[in-house]
C-alpha cells in the first residue's frame, strides 16, 4: 500500500516512523514533511491545503491511503475533495469530512453537539460582533475567571482565561469588534471556568465503531509550574497515573459512547481520530474541546506505546475490521519533552545549527521545526524537537528524556524541566 501523510510536524514524523515499519507499507510519502520524515519517507514540497497539488501527488504516486495530520485541511474539506473526485475513486482518507470537522473548526458547533447529546461540558453562551453589549452583560452576570474562546481556528491562540471582568470586556472588544484573531473571532464563546485536572483521550473510529488509544496529559504553558503563555505544547506523559478504572469507565460511558452515537444521529461522516480534551472535576469528566485529529506533542507519547501494526490499524477503518482489531498497547509509560527556540511562543530566531542528535541512544527524537541544509540540521520553527522515552513508570521515562536532551545543543534552546511535576 502506498501512503501519503499530510503535515510537517513532530506528529507527522511519529506517524511516518510507525507506518514505515508496517509490513503493509510499500511506499511512504509526506507532504511537506521535515528533516525527520525524510529519514523514513519521501518528502513532497506540497502544502496540505493546496488540494490540487495533493490530488496530483495521489495520482502520480498511486496513493491508496491519505493520513491527514493537521486540522486546517480537514476543516477546509480535504476528505470531501478527495472522495468526490472520480479520478481519486477508492482512495481512503484518515480524517473526517468537512461537516464533522466543524467539531474543531467551530467552538459553537462543538458546544451545540455536546448539548444535543447530553455530553458534560462547561456552561456557555456564544456572541457575535453585533452582540458585544449582550456579551458584556453576560460577563457581569457571571463570576470570574472568564474563559473567552474564538469560535474558529486561531492557531492555538484563541483561548483566553481572565480573572478581571473589565479586562475580560477589553479582550472581548479586541476579539469581537477589532478582529484580534481575524474571522476566527467574529463570534466568541464565553464559558464557565472549570477547576480540575486536564487530560487527553483519543479514539480511532469509522463513525460507528471505535478503538480507544492510550491517553495522555500534556503541558501547554511555556513556563515551569504551568506559568506564562500558552504554547502548542511543551511536553506530555502517557498514561496519566491518576486515570483509574472508575474514571476510564465514566469517560467511555459519558463521553466517548455518546460522541460516536452522536455522529450517526447527526449524520456526520467520520473516519479518523477523535481527540477529547477533558477536565476532571471531582473525578467527573467534562469535555473542554474536541480535536478532529491527533494532538501534538501527545502523539509522540501515545503512538510509541502502540505495539500493533499501525498501518493495519488505520486500514481497518475501511475494511470493517476496526471493532475486532487486536490493539496491543505497551504497558510501559512514555514521556516526551519539547525543545523550543528561545523567545517562543513569541518572537524567536531560526537557522540555528542543531548538534548532538547522534549521541542520543535511549530516546526517540521526533523532528518538528527542523530543516536540513547541505547535510546540517537547523532550527526552522518555535517547537524544534520532541524527545520521547519509554520507562517502567513516568519518572524513569522522564529521567531518560532529560538525560538525552542534555546531549542536544542549539543556540538559545529552551525546555521545561518540570514536565510531570504535578503528578
């Protein structure tokens, strides 16, 4: 089977590592990929949102399966585009159709779905730019902290948590009236702040059946002790040690089952990953958000714990065998620590030479913002590398990852030294 992965980050490097090892994989391509994916696949200089070039690549390389990494092409309708083209007939796509992708593309769409299917989530209201005064009244009538969410995709920057009501109104004005996040904040969801511990759960589904993948806890803030600005993710661990059987049962019965059932009831065509961003309040799970793809860097701790043939698992979505697929999960724990460019998530420099990767033996290093020029690896983004290790427990996995990180060097590098500190 010839496979095309769309995307360029650490998540896609991890996908490529597992798929390249499958006995079912003939040829593997990644568009556009990075220096890491080039080690196990052929990179194609194609944007995942340039659908015409994606089509040309599918035809040219006789692709049978497309795995979509990031959310943007899904929200724009890459699945619909591929299956509606008669030339691409029979090509399988891992990722939902455009309507179902609105579960991530629109916070309001997701909240309405949750309400309609009685899935626990925070209380909320949605306001457009014509309802600024009503939104301010809503803030006045509720207690802080206030959670403001841009309705659309805002590159992970569209969520604000604010304690002061006047500051909340100022930010609301910037979002709704001044288009702080562009069209993404032409409407804003204001929701109740839930106090608890967050975790990430994942399933692979064909729209009716599903397999629960290993769970994870990630760390978004740039600073140690979970302080400072939000990022795309500074590290993750799997499995969360607080996730006991009782909580797992609650998540499955209250969250996962009604979500998959809701796809059928709402006629949402879904074949791919569902990411459940959850918060546990007094050991009761609530949905913070849906993502319609795997997370990053959670993928880098979740997938290394899967011992099954990953490509065969993906293909089972289309062969009717997902439900009976024997998913084997490594009982060891995994930890990934993300190395970033100094200044991230704000202004940072690029083109810093990366040294020492050849000295890392006990961890897997997934490339994210890395490019290769004349044989030299250089930084090419904010999040540069994700260093993942397995161990008997979270502490031993983290110890190995940190030991490996100390062998890697690039100018102004930064990483959190406290991943897993709260566990």
